[in-house]
C-alpha cells in the first residue's frame, strides 16, 4: 500500500497487529464448545480491573523523509486463515494460501483502492478475488487532519479477524493546526484509545459463539457480537497514570456492534473534538 502525503500533512500508521502471512495450510473449522452466557460473564467478572498499564500502540510511519520532504512509504499487513460457516460466500483460494485485503475505514480514495471484500489476494498475488484490480493502493490523504482506521476486509473473514485484533489506526496530522489550538503532542500526551469488547474462555482465548441464529440456514452466522470484557489497546480494562495536565485521547471504537458512552469516574468534564469515532459496525 502506498500513501501520498498532502502538503503540511503527515501521516502515521499505527498497527495493533502486523502479520506477514505466506503459509498454505488451512485451519480446521472451530469446534463449538457448550458455553452459556452466565459462564462467560463469570469469566469476565473474575478478571481484576486496572492491573495492566495502557500500552502504547506500535507505530509505523507511512512515509520517509529526505531533503526536508516527505515521500510515500510501503506497509505490509496480512491475516491468518481459518475456515468458517460454509453456508455463506467466502474468499477461497483454489490453491490454498491466506486471502486478505485492506480497507481504510472512512477513507476518501478511488474505488480500486477501497479494499472490496472480493478484491482479496494471497501471498505474492498468486491468486486474487473477482474484483481485484491492482497490487498498489493509493491514499491521497485529502481529509482534514484526524483519525481513521483500517482492517482486513476479505470476504467472510472481516468479523473474526477484527475480533482477533487485525486492526490499525491511520492518522493524518496537521502540525500547524495542532499548534494553533495548543493541542497536547508527543507520545505521552497524545494517545490513542482503541476500544473493543470481547468474550473469553477460562484459558484466556477469545470466545465467539459459533452457533448461528438460524443454524438450519446459516451454521454459524450471527448479525452482531457483544463481548463481556472491554478492551483498550489490546488490554482488558487497563489503567494509565497521568500527570495533572491536559491530554489528548484519540478514541476509536472497533467493536462489532457495541456503542460506548464515555465518562470520567470522578465526574470531571472533558472536551470532544471532531472526529471522534465511536460508532461500530463493519
């Protein structure tokens, strides 16, 4: 993927998880274990809150610098393959391999760079989906400065790969605008909060109900996923020690269906600046 930076705007891409996949083995369809809602709630309730510190999101620049200019950079992401619900269409390479395609959420770009679910490809583009057209995606970055996010979008794999954490934050920056409004800057005071909700087994692995709403028609498909544990930057209910000063939090909701109503436990107010991405559904 290539990203072309606009004048006075720089772009940084943050990866929650970066995987370069080239294997050719399929993973067996997951076995549904008898789990009740009460059991998963008990697992969630057994977790002690505010034990892990809020992690910084690994950062990969989508550009290079030289002679005081910015040039496009190359980022590579991928996914793991699993088999899922054969009653609905799926990205299925004939010769094996891992299908993947990236979608930049809320991106403004040409259709052939949008990451259509059927535009998937495997390693080295040995196989491609029906709407695949090119190897390189171009993001002109014509948005106002703000926060976008991207994720795997291969047909039928989107929800399970996002649940597994294959998401990343895509930032367009305008240093001049930040300075004008005196916004906090730097990795300590300008932080991302990537929200999600997940449910876990006792062993800590992610649980996803694999019994469909109407299993006689769709074996495993469900319209929504609601987890019992709130995850921030990949950690369950983390904490962050803060100084007595202003912070900037860039908040993105990567949940499948859950909406969040945010507040501070001590009742203090805070200011929301557009864009604040809190609506789910992908």
